[in-house]
C-alpha cells in the first residue's frame, strides 16, 4: 500500500497546462494510475469524404473536410444561411454504410460551411467511435499517450518524491461520473487499454 496522498498528486497534476482533469487511483498494490483528460486532444480531425447534402428539398453531392464530436466542415456547397436545417447522407469513418444525419449550418464562407449536428444518444456514440477510429488508425493516440506521459512524469519529478509519481498515465476523453457526481472508478479503462 502506498503511503501517499493521492489528492496532493491530483492537485499537482491539475496545475500542469496539458491537464484539464485528472483522477489518480491505486489500481493494484504499488501501482498508481493517473487518468488524464488533456487539452492536447484535437477538437477537429481531417476527414475527406463525398456525401449528399439535403437542403430546401434538394440533394447535391458535396465533400467533408473535417469531423468533430458535434459536426463537420463541408465544402462545395451553395450559399447556405446560418441556422438553416440540413441533412447529410454520409459514411462515418470506420463504418461501411452511409446514414442520414440532421444538423444546422453554424457558419458559411466561400462554398464552405460548418455543420452543427443534431444527434440522439446512439448517433453521438457513432460519431465518437468514428473519431476514435481516425485517432487510432493514424496512431495519434499512441503518440499523444507517450508525449503526455513523458511530460507529466518529468513534471512530477520536479515536484514530488519518486514514490508519489504514478507509474501509468492514461489519456481519456472524459472522467466517468456516477449519478452522485463522483468519479466512477469501475468505468475507468483498465491500464494498458487506452480507450476513449
């Protein structure tokens, strides 16, 4: 059993600019794991794909430029008004079939538009899985994991005794929360299975 103050480790990690949220747990005897939500995770990822845009009862072929957790940047569009309701028939990254997604136009400039998707829970999960697919396929998560772990380990070496430094740093999308507002330790990914 560690003779450490986990709250002190979390407070120290929370002061680092790469860290938005953190939870440190003892996953097994003598193994501290730091679960990190980081600002280094990109909000948008390149995703080039043909799709159909349905707008004012007309369909046209356009292209996606990027994808985010709540939308797309699309190119090749006619003039679109802000807040206009649209539908996209698009194949999400990692999926084999196209699907219709509803959204509104967040902005429009020079045949490019930002689409804010209107998603139900199942569609939101599909978008998150698609982004995970891109991040994993590009190897970005492994690189991000190594960079953040190295930076945080070196940072803690200057602030805390060696025995208080977590041996594992895991980058996650968000800390899982129970209905009581506490961190759901059982929902955290197992060390070594870095997963959003």
